[in-house]
């Protein structure tokens, strides 16, 4: 695996840009369209150079105090948006996750978690009234996510941050694991929420029997397509920022995310209703961990780090 490159001069900072549009109705969030730009630009005093070659991932984390200052600024200034989509415990949990991302992988890693939040929050609000009426809306119809949702979404990524901080030699592999964990979770979130909102026909992943929307382990064509597109977007952002190594790293993330989400669908269809402790959040931890591990294995095979 390649070692980490040194941090570039802060004077060569590129302008932060918003992620490309998915055609999602951002007004469902009741915030301006430039939210991604706002969230990322708040970290600009501490950003490192992100312009790296597509064939060589080169990221480094920020020292603790600058990371704390940058993350604190985002969470203070962005509190109105964040608290519309997170309860207070989830807000604190997200702060810890953001701090870990900045400390381990710098602005490139932070951009990934910001992208996950913005897109994930937007698709959660798609047809929220319809989902609430059908009893399949997040947060009991509010669309707000709780702290266990943050744990389910971010545990594997946080573990990758911890390993990278403890063992810098493993940082390139852990950067790939981190990106893959969020590729997997964004794909899962988009597949689930788009499927619940727009899925015309949903099938149980194990038997292909037709089932109602929102059934654990169910898949739909619309949701699956949205999930693949979301993982591709996240992987492209991770590769473009230098978090993962070019097409090889991005490809490993997308393939791993697809496989991990299929595993999650099978778990939901076969075990989740019968095992009391196997909650949706625990299944999400397993899902993202499988995606991270698969991506690291695939990345090693194709020389992505």
C-alpha cells in the first residue's frame, strides 16, 4: 500500500463546490439549494490541498484543535439545518463522527460525511406525508433521525477513522474502508427511501414474492437504481477529492456497496423479524462493515491503495 503524502500548503486552497445534483427536490429540506456548499465552505480555514492525481490517493488528517474548530463552526452555524433532520442526541453523535473524519482524513473525509448527510436527509423527506400515512416514514413521520440511526450509519466509518489515527501506515486502506462505508449507507438510504416513495412494485429479495412497500428485505427497481446512482456519486466524490485511489478505488466502493446492500436485504428478509436484538440499526452496522471490508479486499486486489 502507498504511504500518505504530506499536506499541501493552505494557501493553495481550491474553492469548495457543491456535489452534483441528483434531481432531488432540495426544497423538501426547507433549506437553500446551496447547503452543500455552505457546509463545506465553513471548513475552509483548515482545508488541505485536495488537488491530487486520480491514480494516487493522498489525504491527511487535521490536527485535533483545527479539526475541533472547523467541525465546531459547522455544527454551530449549521445547527438550524442539522436539528431539522436530527434529534439532539443524534446531533451530538454526528459531531463526534465529523470530528473523527476531519482528524483522520481531513477535508476529503469530511466532504464525504457532509454529502451523506445532505443527500440522505433530502431523500428521507421525499413524499414524507405518504410514508407517514403508510407507517413507513423515518422518525415516526418527522423524518428526523435518532442517535441509533447515526450509530448504524457511522459505526464502520468511525472505526476506520480510529484505526487510521492509531496506525498511520494503514491509513490508505482505512480511507477506502471509510469511503466504502458511506457509499454503502448512502446507497442503502437512497434505495430504501426512493423505493418507499416511488417503488411501483416491491419484491422480497430472497423469494422475489411481491410484498408491500417498506417491508424489511424488500427491493424495487426504482430504489435499486437510486441506490446504485448514489453509491456512484459518493465514490466519484471520494476519488475526485483524493480520499481513494482513482477508478480502482471508486469501483471497489461501488461494487462493495452493491454486494453489502444485497446482504442487508437478505438479513432483513430472513432474520430481522425473528431475532429481537437484530434491529434496523444493528443491520445497518453489519451492512456498512461488510461494505468496508469488501472494498478493502477488492482494493488490495486491484491496487487501489
